[in-house]
């Protein structure tokens, strides 16, 4: 597994956690995983050869970790699906 694939997969997993925790009302745990997601997004914002991966990573880096809305959680879920598909189906 390449380093980029590992970063993409890890970011995807954390974004899924953020979305599911926020939906369940875990308002303290969701920001914790968003902070973790930023750790994976930081190198992807510059390293990824795919433009959409860089854009997702930059949006995650710019996200406010103190107050996550349900709309943002849905966006993170969508980002997680896109990233998971990339990690699973890219060469």
C-alpha cells in the first residue's frame, strides 16, 4: 500500500467517524476525530496527484473543529465515500 493510499484511507475512516458521531449526538467525540482527520489531510493537501483529493484535504484543513453542524457532517460523509472509493479502486 502506498503512503498516499494509507493517508487517503485513514482520512476517509476519520471522516466517517465524524459524520456518524455527530449524527448520534456525540458533540465531544466528533470534533476529536475531525482533529485527527486534519492530521491525515495535511500531507494530502500538497502530496496528492489528484486535484479532487487535494481539494477535499484543504476543506478538511480549513474546517472549524469547535462546532460541527449536521450539514457539515453530511459533507464529511460524502468526502469519506469519495476518498474510500479512491483508496479501494486506484492503482
